[in-house]
C-alpha cells in the first residue's frame, strides 16, 4: 500500500534551466539557516549560476542535477558529483510538505538510473552530524559512515616577521565572477603550495586544506586581498578534537550503488 497517494503523480527527470529558482528555494528551506552564508546558495547570483550549470550538464560537467516534480511542480532535487568509480550525492532536498512520502527514495532511484556512468560502483553522500534523520535515511540504503569533515573558521592575519611571497592566479576572472554571481574561485600560489581559494559573498574565503593555516605567505596574501574576510576550511577530520574552531561537522557515508538500488527496488515508494 502506498503511504502517500501523491507519489503516483511524482516524476523524475534531469534538471532544466527553468528549475533553478525552485532548486534554490527548496535548498534554503531545508538547510540550517545559520550555515547558509557559508554556501553559494545564499549568494545573489545563485539562480543565474544554476541555470548555466544545468544547461551544460549534458557535456560532462562534474555536477549533475535531477528533480522530482509533482503535477509539474518541482518538489525535490538531487545533485551528484561524478567521479570515475564513485557517484557522490552532494545534495538531496525534499520540500518539507513532501518529506517522508517516498519522494526521496523515488528521486534517488530514478536519478541514479539517469546519471550513473558505467564505471561507477560506489555511492557516497554527506550530512551534518546533527542531521540524524538524513543519516538514518542513508543507513537504510546501505550507506555506512566513512570520513568526518570539519568546517573550521579562522581569521587570516599578515605575517610580520617572516618573508612572504605569493601570486594570485585567475584573480581577474574570479573578481568578474564575484560581481556576477557573488562567489568565485582562483588559485593562490606560494613557494610552499598551490591553494584553491573561493570567495563567498562579502564575508568569507573558503579553502580545502589546513596546510594553508601554517603558510605565512598564504595567510598574508588573503589578509592583503581583503582584511575583513574570514577563512572557512572544510577538510577531512584527523580524529580526536578539532584543532581549530568549527562551525559544523559533516559525516560522509559510503556504500555500493547496487546495494542501494536493491533496497530502493524492494521498498514501497
Ligand atoms: C533526507 C530526505 C532527503 C529523505 O527523503 P524523504 O522523501 O523525506 O524520505 P522517504 O519518504 O523517501 O523515506 C522515508 C524513510 O526515511 C525516514 N524519514 C525521512 N524523513 C522523515 C520524516 N520527515 N519523518 C519520518 N521519517 C522520515 C523514515 O525512516 C522513512 O523510513 P520508513 O519507510 O521505514 O518509515 C528528506 O527528508 C530531506 O530532504 N530532508 C531535509 C534535507 C536533508 O537533510 N538532506 C540530506 C542531507 S544533504
């Protein structure tokens, strides 16, 4: 027996540019409000950006997005990151009024069929460690906990005593993207390493490695570019207590696609 009759009128398809506004609305309704500023979904150009992203997703982009519609209206969406053997469910959001009605399962099952590449055998995803509901949902699909990710926030300061050297690569195109979308990406090179840096809105940088904290040239470069911005680093937790102040912690989960599909095939959707 169906637990919710509305599921009969739910269809799954790849996202189209017209869906972008609904995708953002559903994300904002489901994502923790205090953490929204750390994401691109809080930035003014996100709808414009998503329109472009889904318009080009057939070309082989990293992200692929699918939506669930109820009588033609978008009620859920899922976004995957493509890797050679791993299909990573980066986001899945069901609009609150449709949660626990089977839409998430239906969307995941049919979206995998739409987006899976032949070499992909693993399915991964992530939720905040406080999001017990989502983590239970993943477990029911055979996805078990793998890595923890810390969301760390620090404030870059200039080095006073050490010699520094850096170069920004892609800063001009980055600033143009910043103007259009409210977020951007460029490379920061120092004698020690190369860092991918994102600008998010007016208040944050985002990086992906703790190494940058111990690199005086990189910290001085970020402080010089904009002394007001804090740096958010989202990186794999080493175990034990986090070394830096965290604003959130993510739990990744992983399993086999065939196992998840077998579960999804058996459940009443
Ligand atoms: C997690 C999420 C995608 C699941 O999709 P869904 O359509 O709500 O879930 P489904 O109806 O397909 O699955 C229902 C099952 O999940 C659990 N569940 C999910 N949401 C639930 C809810 N609101 N109330 C009760 N059970 C819920 C139940 O255990 C249920 O299992 P059961 O059939 O054994 O009772 C959805 O709830 C959601 O969008 N949550 C907010 C955003 C989020 O946390 N996303 C994941 C992290 S990125």
